[in-house]
């Protein structure tokens, strides 16, 4: 038999093996891509929106903390806020990361 024909047959068998491995890995790759677009990407988008909200806080904003405390921002510092809660004007200093939502609507023009 021709040695060149044997080499070509061996190369074809090897390339078929590589192709079958790639085809068997395709569902795993597809699942990873779907997980990125369904879980990871929306979470990162939400984290960016929350960080933007925390950075855009202003004095007088009504906020809710992660612990459920509702108050109005009295003063702002780099990483802390002083909020006023209740009718007796109790003031609490909290970290900026503890703000979970801002109830005040700003008209960004």
C-alpha cells in the first residue's frame, strides 16, 4: 500500500477525533455563554446603577438603608452619610454602601 495514502488516512482519523471532541464540548460552551448573558451581565448592570445612585445622593434625599432604616440625608462625606430619622430628628451616621434605595426623584436634565 502507498505510504502517503496511509498518512492521509491517519490525518483524517485524527481530525475526525478532534472534531468529535469539539462537538461534544459545544453544549458546555453554550451553557457558559447563556449563564453569562442570563445571570452575570444583568447583575453587573444593576451594580453599576446602584453605584451611580449612591454617588448621586444629595442633601435632602429620602433614602432607605440595607437594614430598612428610612431617613433624609443631612450631610454627605466621601464614604459616609448623616441621615435624620423619625419625628424627633434622630441623626445616624451610615456608610454610603449601606444605602439600598433613594426614594427622591431627581430630574436629570
